[in-house]
């Protein structure tokens, strides 16, 4: 009788252990889903629309308000760099900032598009760096997403 109860406990315990050990959090298929689960307010997809000529840069940014509050005054800041790592200034500008600016209200669960460029540079650019995203919420609070957290709210597409 003791053998049967030990066997039952061993089998039942193994089933519980393996069932408990195999459960995991649902897998998130996209970075956007991950951002939404973390309750991050926005998600941006950046598409490079430049030609084969690397002196010209044109970006299309699609930003979605994934929060429950409206946002406004969205600013996304980029910089272009040459192969040696030097900062590039577009030919028509005096400063190197490349800014996507959307001043109007973006309602919850709405996507807005923004174009950066086309810009012409004196030299070929080799990399584009996204450095910050900032926006205001309806209560006039200004939010700033720094470079270290940008991977959570952005995705580059080719």
C-alpha cells in the first residue's frame, strides 16, 4: 500500500512540477507589443527612404500613440554621421539637427507620419543616430525618452 501511495505522489508531483516549470509568459511577437505591455506611451517605426546616393537622406517616421492619453508636440531628434564618426550638417542648414516635429494632438491609438528630409550632405553619410524623443501629454507634462531607452519604443525598417 505504501508503494502505491509513494508512486502516486511521485507521479502527481512530477506532473505538477513539470506543468509549473513549463508555464511561461506569453511570447510577444513584435517590439510594439512589448512596448504596449510595458505601458510605454508611444511607438515609432523609422523607414529610410534615401536613394542609392548616400549624400541624400530622407526618413519616414510613423509614430503611434499606444497610450490612453492624447499626446502633442512630438519631437524626434536625429543626427547623421560620416564614416569617420564626424557629425554632418546638411547643406541647407547651419546646425546638424534632423528633427521630426508633430505639434498637433495625436489621439490615443492613432498613427501619424512625419518626414525628415530629404537632406543633402557635403559628404556621404554612413550612419543615422536617433538621440531622443520628447512629447507632452494633455496635462502639459513634458516627457523625454533618452537614447538609452529608445530601443524600447522604436524600430528601424529597411
